[in-house]
């Protein structure tokens, strides 16, 4: 499987930099924030999602939830 294309990103007007290797290129994915209660009733689709930024060099993962959902 080919590695996704990576890019430079900004979060709250700040350049995203990996805290482990100081790389500045990331690829993204969206992750479902599963909870045991929703899984028990087969309602995982109701759970919130998080945006992940994965370092292209070392694999460190940033997780950001949409703060506007609060």
C-alpha cells in the first residue's frame, strides 16, 4: 500500500511541526471516536470524529476534535 501524499499544515494559524522529529510534513485521516456504550448498541456512527495529522517521517499522530461541536 502506497503512503498517502503529505503536506504542510497550520492549526490555529500556527505551523504544525512534529514534537518528536521536527518534521513539518503530515498526511491526514479522520478517525471515529468510538465509545463502549455506542458500540454495545451498534450506534458507532453517532460518535464524534477527530482529524489526525500523521508525521510523514516518524509516524507521530496529532488528534484534533472539532471544537465547534461543543
